């Protein structure tokens, strides 16, 4: 007997939930009707008549046995639930694709509302990078002469207000993939909290700063997969590397290596700008 055969269908009976409700009398009646139809004596010219009649008998033996029938009904129920979940998943995927296409069409035809102030924000961004580079350069001093940095994060002016660097995210993406507008970045990060400002390079694709309302929003955004799957976003917090071994709990050599890595990263940012 085929493992995937529907024993109810073999007997010419309804399957699924309706088949599970059939009585033993209904099953006997269906078997007798099919047996008269498929008996080899009535099909002398059919080479498969004997095999078909044996399949009918095997299905009948399963359905008339309570335990075997229950196992078969449970298997059918699991298959139905699996197909139902698959249909729901396919529907969600189709909706996601439709929403993505709609958003891409809207973004391609929409005028950036912050285009007039983009040059000013890029200028602020360059000033912040220059300040961080200076701090990273100072961190290359020998550990014995390096003064401990304050644990409190300094703040800089940003659009007329104080900017806490712990609330700033560095966001990058592949320049060859799809691009992100300021409005799109704002919508993406508003899922994790209030966004105060978004700074994006106008000369080079693939680089932006996002200022969140709170440190909790920064922690929620870091480590999550964001953006379009065809060109995901790389999200990191904008935190100054400290060289104070007592504060970080690491060695002076490790801290200097971290500072050098930070310097290299900021150099690459300036080259892109």
C-alpha cells in the first residue's frame, strides 16, 4: 500500500474532517460498493485490476480498525495544518513584497523634505568626525602619560541643541545596492524610539548618522537586522574609545589597539565624504 494514499478516497468516501466523522457502517458500505466495481472478475482486460483490488482491501483494513484509523486521521490533520500554515506564510510574503514595491515606488517619486538643510547637516557631521579623530590621535600617547578620560560622555552642539554621543548611531550600507533617503531612515529607526535627526552624506552613498531620543532606543536598534534585505543596514553606536585601563578593565596595549582601529574607521569615513 502506498504510504501517501488517502484511504478514504480509495473507498470512494469523503476525506479530511468529514471522513473522520464517518461511522463504521459508512465505511463498510463504501467498501462493498467499491469491491463490486474493482473486483478482478469484472475487469478481465485490466492488467492493474488485481493490484487495485488489493489496495482497496488494505485501505479497508486500516479504516475498520479503530487504532489504525485514528493514527491515519491524525496524520491527515497534521498535513492539513501544515498546508494551512504554508498558505498563511505565502500570503504574508506576498503582502511584504507588495508593501516593499509600493514603498520603493513612493520613495522614487517623493521629494526629500530635508533637501534644503542637507548641506548644513553634512557640515556638522564633518566637524563631529574631525573632533573624534583628534581624540583618537590623542589616545595614541603612552599608557604611563595618558591622562584618564572622563567617564561622562561630552556633548556637542547639533542643530541648536546638545548632542549626547551615546544617543547617536552610525549607519552604513553597500553603495552598489539600493540607496536610502533621510525619510526612509527616519521611518526605519522610529520603530525603536523617537528620532531627533538624521544626517546623510549627499556626495557619497552608504553613510549616515541617526540621533535617537534616548540611549534605550540606541540599544534596541543595535544588533537588529534593519532595512531592505537586498541591501541591509550596518548599525553601530557612536561611542568614543577610552584608553583608561582602570575604567575599561583591559590592558593599555588593548586600548591603544582599539583606538587605532577607531582612527582607521574615521579616516575611511572622511575619504568617503
